[in-house]
C-alpha cells in the first residue's frame, strides 16, 4: 500500500537514529518481558500471527480462543503522546510518517474489532505488571461474558 509519503530523509540526527533503533520491530525487550510474565501466569498464546488471514497486521501476542490481540507499541513508531515529539531535523517528514503509522494502527483496531477481536495496546513505557493485569482482565471478561 502506497502512503504517498516521500522516501525517508537520508540525513538523520544521531539522537533520532537512537530513538528509532531502540524501538524497531519485533521481540523488543518489553515484549519479551510481557510474554514471559504472561506465560508465568499460565496463559498460553501465539506470537506474530495474522489475526485475520490476508490482513497485513500481526499482533505481537494473540489469544485465539478469547480472540484477544495484544500489540506492544513502541513509543517512537506509534507516536506515544507522552514520549514522541518530532525531531528538529526532517520534522515535517517525521510528523507525517508517525501520523500515518497511528492512522494505520487505528484502522487495524477497527478491522480487528469488527471481526470479533478485542484489541489491547500496551505502550512500551508501561510497567510490565500493569500490562499483564490489563491483558488478564480483558481475557477474563471475554471468557466470563460469553465473548461480547
Ligand atoms: Zn511512551
């Protein structure tokens, strides 16, 4: 899918680069700690699978039966309201890029919700125990409430 975004700026400041690299991709340390903690609670799940076949959207952690999809969102790439601010260099490009990312996230949330999934988004800055509690509560609700 073309977003209409011009190619990324070649020159990027060292601090921007650090933020980007710290938050890139899968299996971030936050995600790993969350997985370990959920596993320790006796929960079983799958990782990095398409929740909806053909939709290019792979939740980080999936609970197929209660249909709970968990995303661990990096503060940089997902435009955390507390921690993201546009860098001085290439400010416009980054602002647009992160806006497109968050729009895509919301779109995926809507598609998953419409398909009967419950979407849980965890910020990478959230304490792991808080995240575990959140996920457990959602699973519990879904299991007890007959999948509303
Ligand atoms: Zn944050």
